[in-house]
């Protein structure tokens, strides 16, 4: 009997989880073996989409797992993998509680003017069409870490957190609450990303469908996997390689970077309008952390918001990058979703 794609993925994840536990010296409680000094009390899972149902971390049971799988229609790249990972962990560590932490939960504080779309009212009421926002675990970590670096209470800060990586989003945070964000119903809206288009004219999609130049499946694949930096540059590489190609004279690589910078700066400016003031801009995520030239180029475009010039230097640690006394501080912070998940799991346990 052959396995379907979901079953095959689950089996593969079971093997991966088992191999990881073995390397860490953590024995499965059902095996009767002893680990090498590691004590595991629970397993925390990052789940991208929690919908309106999950506004905080939860202990996973059969109903929760079913709900996570049902939300795959809004996050087809992410939630099925999360559900399969949870099932694999249940097999490998059956005696331990499984906990789910949600990227959407941090954005549960968005107001109606932010989470509603200007579409027929019944779409929201009958189909659940609304903005959810993502990267919430990363934004939560950046909010607390920014307060530490600035030596100011997080409850007093107005921040924009730019999570720039393979997926990209910007979030305005006021007094530890999300007040505006760029991603929407799905993780496809907003900024230009690694392989995702971000926001484009919806008329493009209607045109492609109406003229039968693409089916909805082809559009989904193109917008998720063949767009963004990859689509413009034609190169399935990271930002460092794109920067090298651009320096060597590759026009499309240079264009992809310029478009990425332009859209990131525009996204930051948009969400900043939801704040009464902007105290700091945080760069996080793979590109945000590691590309000094991208950070510098984005900040240069934000001069009208009071940001001063920023050197295009590489920084290896969390730091305040702007000079003391700057009207708007600029920070580099490592993304630590794992730490936020661990904290939320501990709060559930104790």
C-alpha cells in the first residue's frame, strides 16, 4: 500500500524527530531508556495560522489539531507541516504534552479598521475574510529585546518591527500591542519576499484567470514559489548572493534588491502611520539581521520619518545601530521565536 503525501510527510517527520532526540540524548519516554541528562517536560510547536480561535498558546488535543489542519486553507505552506510535526512528536514522545504557539496570536489586538478589508461585508461574516497578521512570535521577542537595548519600558515604546527574511512583514507595536501589520488573511500579503510576491494588483490575477493564461493552482504556485526576489532576479539564492551578483553587474539582481528595498521602506512608512510617534525601527529576520547594505538602503528612504543615515556595516550581535540621541533609534535584533515559544509553554505548564 502506498502512502499519500500527508502520510509520507508524517512518516518522514517521525524519523526526523526521532533522529534529533537521539542526537540530543533525549530518549522517548516509551522506550525505557535514559537520556544524557536532558529533562523534557513538554514540546512547543510554532504554528503560523491560528485564525480567530487561537489567541494564545494552547495545549494540543485532538480538537486543537483538527482546527490547525482546517486552517491550512489560509496557510497551505505552513499549517499542514505544523500539524504533521505535532503528530510526529506525539509518536516520538507520547507521554509529553504538546503545546502550540501561534504567529497570529500577537495580532489579536488589531482594531477593526486594521483587520477588516474593504470588500462586501458578508465576506467577513460568512467566510472569515479578514487580516490576521503573522511573524507575531518574532515581533513579540523583538519588542521585549528592544526595550532592553534602549533601557526603556516596553509599555512606553512605539516601534516598527521589520521581519525581513524568506518571509517578510512589518508590524507597528504600541505599548506591546500590535496596532498595524502588513501580512493579511494569508502570509502572502504585504512586502516583496524571497519567493512570494507580496501585495500586487488583484486585477492581475483576474486577468490571468479570465484569459485562461493560468489556473488558480498555477497562480498559487507562481505567487508562493516563483515570485519575489526569485521571480525578479531569476536566481534561487539568498540576499548575500544577490548582492554579490549585483556588484558583478547583474542587472536583474540589482533590480530585485532595489525593488525589495523600495517595498520594505514603503511598508514601514505605512504601518508607522498607526503610531502616535515612532521611537525605534527594529530589523530582524535573516536579511534584517545580516544585510547591512539593505538596512542602510531602507533607512535612507525613510528620511522623511526622521531617520538619519545608517552605515552599511555588518553587525553580528543585537545592537542599537543609530547614534545616541537619534530622533528614531534603529536596532538590529536576532529573531528568537524559539525563546518566545519556550516562555509560552512554561506559562501553560506552571
